[in-house]
C-alpha cells in the first residue's frame, strides 16, 4: 500500500477518549478522512467541537463500513477491546486492517478474538500520540504482510516517528507516572501555581509539555488507575494517587477529553483557563536597578554577568583573585564571540557588553550596586559568609540574591541584618541560553524586592516562576526523584541505560533520557543535590542510589570526564 493509497480511504477510530481524540487530531491534521465512533454521546459531542469537516462522528459502528483501516482506542479491558475488534471485523469489509492500541494486554489474544488475526496489528505509545513523539508498530506471528505494510504506510503520513520503544517502555511509563504524581502533590499543597509548575519543567528541563498539562492529555482517570497498579506492585507511598487526583477523578475532571482537568479547555481543545496568579509583589513599586554585582567566577557567575551586560546593565564580577577575574572576562568574551558567529549578537553588542563589565577580586567594588547576585559554591557555610560580608559592604536598599536551588535562602537572609532585602534567583545553566529563573521569597522578603526581581528578570529576557523557600524549588524537587528512580531500575537489573533513555526520548519526546541528562549535569553534582534534598526534605525518594555513588567514586562523572553512565 503506497502512502497515496493509504490516504485515499477513510480511517476509523473507535473510542474518543484521550488516545482516540489524539489520533483523530493527528489523522485529520494529515489530511485523512476520519470516521469516529464512541458509545458516549458526550465524547462524540466534544470530538465534534474539535474536529474539522473531514471527520464524521457517531455512536453507531455502521459509520465505519467504508473504512480501510480502523484503530481501536477504548479503555484497557480485555473483554471490551475484544468485543470492539470483533464488531469492527463484522462491520467492515474483509480486507480492513484492524489496529489495537493495547498497552498491556496480549495482542495475539485480541487478534484471535477479532476473528481476523491476520489483519490485526498494534500501536504502542507511552502517552496519547502527539507530533514529535514515538509510536511503535507491534505485530504478532499471525499478522499478514499486507496488513503490516498498510499500517506502516498510514503511520508514515503522521507527524510522529516510528520507533522501537523496546522492552523498557513499561518502566519508562512508570518513571514518568511517578514524576507526574509528585507534581500533583506539589500543586496540592499550594507550593506553586499550575502554570509555574508546568513552565518550570518545560523551560528548566526542555520538556515538550509540563506535568499537569501532560496529565490532562493522558486523562486523569487513566493516570489514577495506572498509579493504583504501580503502587500495588511497588508499595512505595509516593506511587499511590494523591488525594487531589482522586478527588478530581471523582468529580469528573478527567482532563482534556472531558473539557476540564487541571486546566479548562475550549471546544477546540485549547487551554482556556484564566491563569492562576502567583504573588509577584502585588502593587509594590520596583526599585531602580542600574548596576549589578555578581559574586563568583564559575560557569554560573560568568553566565549571569554576560546576560546582565547584554541587557545594558553595568556589571561588577567579583572573583577570588585577579587571575580568576581575568579568566572570567576572557571566558565571557569567548562566549560572546561564539554568539556573534551564530548571529545571536552583533559585534557592536559584544563590544558594548564588554565595556559594561568590570571584573575584580575586591568585594568592596559592589558597594554601590543596586542588586548583588551570589553565585558561589553550593555550600551553606560559603554562602552565609558571603551574605554576612555583603551586608556590611552594600549600600542601604541594595537587594541581595542567591542562586542556590538546594540550600536555604532563609539561612542566607539570616546571615544579614537586612532579611527583607534577600531573595532567591535560581538561574539555569548555561545562563545565556536557559530562559528560566526560579524566584524564591522567604517569609521575610519584602514585596518590592519580589517586584524588582521579576522586573529585572524580564529585562534580562528570562521567564520567572515563583516558589517559596524549600530545597529543590520546583525543578530539582521534581527532577531528581525521577532520575534516582531510573538509576534504581538499572541497579536492580529491571532495565538498561540505553533502553530507558531510548524509551523516554522516543515515547515522550523528551530531549534527553534520564542517564544522558545525568551525564550532562555531572554525576558528582547530581549526587550532592540528591543528598541535600534527602537530608533537608527528609525525602527517601532522592537518597542517592548506590550505583550513582560508586560511579562518582570511580571518577566517572559524566561528560566532563568522558564517562559516566554512558561512555568508555
């Protein structure tokens, strides 16, 4: 069957829930006529609100009589799927290809139950399919070559990638499911708004979708049932569905397919909610910022200083000695030169940025700065010493910010006599490229300080999210349990590094699998963050796995040493 032939006849979809609706949208978006069936009139009505004119929807299987391929996308119950496949086979012509979306049932058993095992193939994915994610074509020993070829041709018309998700796909689903549940728990306690949680994970980790929006796409009822099963298998407390998730399912807030979940959706399926507003200082007036200090000369400090000078702000970078100060200027200039070569910065902008930068070994040079950002080693003793010194050096009204994400911002504030002027500004590395800044206020932080920091971040062309002072903030709090769970799966022999990375990247469209990400962060840094999150939050999910600790002891720290979970 050629691609042209694949698109010449209509394709049926039975079941218009999360998966079925996603398939309808992908198929119709590819110019394919779609015939949709669901026994629930409400599901049909919602689908009609989103469907273009090429989609014919109804409650009767007779709608499918003209289909050349029919995809079964009903809930994961054997008897129901078997009945649907058998009914499709009885309704459609003898040559119709039947595709099941089963994730956990025997495809061979379903094929036999259909009465036409030679015409049955399967589609496997880890979340409702979307552009850019991976879809695996699954066959049985009974699948006919013509049916397999026709299914492949159909997939070739869609904006998904045909992938082999491999044996690790179930473990990949469990990993992401636990991360999604942890995200709901974070939202449930009011730590951050739904928008801030989703924005933080999208921009901080490069994910295509935030966790709460992804849950809406999967279907909250689907996620709840999967979590119940996961908790029954593992006994891990954080795998049990959160109270909020249970209440939302009981209230019929099932996500995008129902028109409302964590967000409200328009008839076309787009988010149509009023944003939840986080506290950004209320009506407090921002302080004037014209001169910025950066304490530190490492990668993060240099990146922040570069961003600041590119925004036209006079910037003072304070290193431990003159040699490190000179090296920092050279590194910033090299970064700007690369940006010029890539067309992101003009030569004049590079020169202007360098002329706005002062590098020194004297902390006294920040005395007249309006805001000073501490970007030193992630050790509380180092940071509190810096804040105590800045308290004595900096002018009255100067804001003092820390870039920590795993230590106490409050402890930094308490090292000063100006607790109201202290705030957390967690930039992501590399600062010139990463758009996210997590802003963490303490119980002491003044409203105008919060307003000022948001205004400054906007001037630096950064996107901010708000959270209170707790180790890990949003991104690390959600990211590192997920990474640690992945390590434990490999440590137990349940999965492999290549298998999990491939399944996560293909199935969810994530830019990196967990082990590639760990190698990128650095295994020593990852272990240190996990210990801090474990000790400060009393969190068993981030107590570093033995395998991680032993790799660090071997000096396999990731990309920076040429070997980590990956590498020679």
